[in-house]
C-alpha cells in the first residue's frame, strides 16, 4: 500500500545513496506509520535535490496540502548551505519543507560512530520514536536541532504511532 496523498504524509528526498540508505532504514522503525512516509529516488547532489524540489514537488505540494517533504542533504561543512537552501523554498511552502543532514557527509558520521548507514537510520528513528537525542546530539548532527523541533511539531504526530 502506498501513501494516501489526502492524508498527512512526508516525502524524503535524499541527496545521494548514503542518505537514501539511512532514510530507507529509518522508515523500517516498527513504531513508524509506513503509509505516511516515502523515500524518493536519490537526487545525485544537494543542488539537484533543491532543483527537483522546486521544479517538481513544490507544484504537487500546493495540490496536496497535507504533503510535507524532507530534503536530506550533506552540508559539506558549508555554514551558509542551510540558509541558501531555505531561500530556495517558496514562502507559501516553507512551513512544510524540512532540511536536514550531516554537517559534513554521511561517510564521516559512519566513520566517527563506527556504524553502517542502515544502523545510523535505525538509531535516528529510535531516537525519534523514543523522544531521545542520543545520535541526534552527535557533533555532525546537532546542527539539525531547529529543523527537528519543527518536524516534531508537524510530522511526528502522524508519522509515529503512540506507544
């Protein structure tokens, strides 16, 4: 069964294969409503992710007001990337678009914590499900705090089943 586009749901647009692997494992969390989330094909670069969003998904988000999207990108240690990407989001949609990712790149996080991408996705989902921040507090992820707080308010109520 797929997503019901008339109910609250979220698309995840990963920049690359590493982010796709993380997202694919994230959505396997047993407390997650799998009918409310879909991982899209990788964009092959953060700039492509932004372009795909603005050219393709911004239009459908206006058609489906319950649709939200996560741009899962590498920040490549570029302090201006978040604000640059935020400035590409149409103003009428910015409350439904979330930009998160590793401060450098997933490969660095993988090396730092000695886990594979799937284990990273699982740990991040467990944190979300359990209201903890064990992995989210890592130096390469803690910059996501503001976006995560927005997501908790907007996405978590329909994405995770109550325990």
